[in-house]
């Protein structure tokens, strides 16, 4: 049965690739569309299958499997994976299945049966019961802790178990730490924003995984704004959005000389200057900011001079004129 679905998926993927290339060919006469010249149908299908297989649940200790062999009903049975990750079956005895997907277990059992007993055996493996597994969610989430799950859980589901991200979380660098044999660990960093937009696969977690959400570097806004301070903004954040979060410009601000001190390697420690009025008018691109950037809004020299003169005159009229009270 699993073989049937897998073949169907392969045919569907191949059909989608062929259809996309047909549409491209029909529209080539009226518009130029950029397409990779070296990507073949088989390569795209295989790449898609790799993503699907990486997200398949892996059989674990104490899982209950329902195994069916089409050619011999006496070989069909329900069997639980033991503490060593093995199952026992007639004819082929012990088979190690822990860490395999259901499809991989089907292929392994079929190969052992075909070696000495059956011709082209058709084997299906269904995971009837999943053992309870546990994942740890740490860091800048609303409810850090240990969470149990059955079957399989994705990274987004684990974040949801933890109550979601805190406003200070760095969603572009969420770590998953996994224990490997030999007392080793593996750390993989994921971009939740890309996952939510379907630009990256949502990884499947394993029991014992630790999800760590780090605190993001804030964007700092200084100078002539209504509410200077540090701001934690998710996703892609533009200069205009950050200024808005800071309450907008102060009356004495100079909108034509907004400086951004970038933390990016190409512009590190360099002051990039922007004109907000040109950005509002569409004459200048509203730049995207990054965690750790510092925005400095300076006062207008002309406006400050007028303000100082006005204050001086008010003081003179109120306190320096001996006839002011008569």
C-alpha cells in the first residue's frame, strides 16, 4: 500500500514539472521567462522526494507495527518494536527497524523474504501505535518546558506547544539540538519566517530533541523621535515601519538626514543616509533593516535655531521687560 502511494506521488510530481515546462513553452513567444537550463524532470522529482522522505516519521522503540505480506497471510501480524529497536518475524527472525520510515521497513522486510523464501513479496507496514515522545522547548517562548507528543511533531507544532514566540524572539535562527550516537550532538538552525511562508520545509522532530529560541538583537532608534528606544519587530522590517513604532518624528527632526548604522557585513559600522520625504514620495526605496541596526534621527539646524530664538524671546518678554507687568 505504501508503495502504491509512493509511486502515485512520483507520477504526480513528474506531471507537475512537465506541466510547468509546457506552460513555459506556450508563453515563450510572448514573454521571456527565466528557467534553469540544467534542471531535469528526474532531478526535480528526486529533490521533492528527498524533502518528503526527510519529513517521514521514523519508527521508534515500543511502536506497534501492523505488517501484512500479500503472498502469505501467516506472515502478517502485529508486532511491537522492542527496547533494542528490533522486531521478530517468522522465517527471517530478527529485523532492526528503529530509525526507519514505514517505507524503508517495507523494503527491508521484503528484501529478506525475497532472499530465500518468496518471489517478489508485497509487504506493507502500518504504524498502529506511536509511543509517547518528549521534546524540550527553551528560550524566548511564552511557556518553556517539556512537552509530550505521539507520532510525529513538527518544529512549528513544538513552538505552538511552548505557547508561541515571545516578542523578543529571533524567529530567523531557531535551533534544534539532537542527540546522536557516541555522545555527540547535532545542531541545525531554522528560519521560522521562511517555514511559515512555505519557502523552507517544516522539519519533523524526534523524541529527545531540544528546541532553543534565542533573543533577537533589537533595532535601536535614537534622536529626534517621539519615543526613542529598542524595538523587536518580526519579519522584514523597513525604516518607515521602525520610525512609526518609535511614534514618528519629533517636530524638530530633520527627515532628510536619517542615518542607519548597519550590522551587516557589507555595511558594518557604516552610516547609510536616507531621506524620509523622498521615501514617502516614492523617489527612494524604503530600506529593510536588520537586527542590531541603529537608526539615528538628527535635529534640523534651522528648526532648532527658530526654537531657541523663540524661547529666548519668550523669556525676555516674560522676565526681562520691566514694564511687562504694567
